[in-house]
C-alpha cells in the first residue's frame, strides 16, 4: 500500500508491519518495523485516504490503527470484537468509515470521529462462510465483500443502518478478492474456480435500445 507515492507498508507471517521509504527513483531501506501491535500473522494493511493512518488486520482477531508521527508510527487504538482471524481491512474514500472482515463470517463497519475514536456501527452477517476481502467504492459509501461461500455481497447505509443490498452469484468456488474500477461502475472478482468476473452496475433502462439487425464472428 502506498502513501502519496512516498511510503510503502508490508505485512506478513512475522507479525510485523514494515514501512519502506523511497530513495531517488527506487525503493529504499526499511524505515520502521511495527512489531508490538499484534500476536499473529498480519494479513493486510491499508492506508487511510489522508495518508496519516495505517490499519493492520491480523489473524489474532484484531485490527491496529497506527498514526504517523514525526519520529515514526504509534498504535493509537486496537479494534476488537471479531471472534476469529481478521482477513481484510479497508478505508472508505471519506476516511470516516473503516470496514473489516473475518473468518467468523462477519463484516464490521466502524465509524471514526474527529477525536480519533472508533465505534462499530454495524455487524453484517450476510455471508455463510469465511469472508476473505472487503473493498469500498471509490466515490460512494458502498462496500463489497468476497467470501468462501462463493458470493460477493454489496452493502450500503439505509435508515441509519447498514444492510446487504445485493448478492452477486456465479462463481463456483471461493471468491478471494474484489476490486472496483476507477469510475466505480464495474467490479471485478477473482475466484478459486479459476475465473475472473466483471460485474457492471445495472441501471434500469439499459436493456432498451435500437434494433440489432445482424451479428457475425
């Protein structure tokens, strides 16, 4: 994950997060090792949109929030509540929402206030198996999740609560990851069934058009 093209964060089975800085045109040496936040494999890291915070999701069922300081990084809070391994974490484009997902089959939405306090505002239990990945729409507060149950779920806020608004079915095995394109009109999903599927936002009226007179291969 990059922060304004100057920092890169990596994570792995050694339970640490490493911060790498650029030197000239290449990647320089490791500038910081964040090793005291979590007790098991760190599965994913994600920079906040402003670049001042880094979230790290771990198999110890926690998510650490690291704040960038003058002399490095400090853990400002640890998000707890998942019953099992946290597989993914993602910031909403506004920076005021954070999503986590877990082997416990749930997706959590966290709200961040101006005092850097994090509150879980919704626990979504739409999946029936391990949830592998979460990602936000690039310009809307629309969340997507991929699961071991072979589906992709979409969520949005409705009447002050988060709800599942769509289920994308078609994969025949675990869906490992999902990603929106830059416009947010298409979503790609990849699966253990060895396929990548491209999903397009359906707009009523798309099915209408002019007569198609001919086709040819």
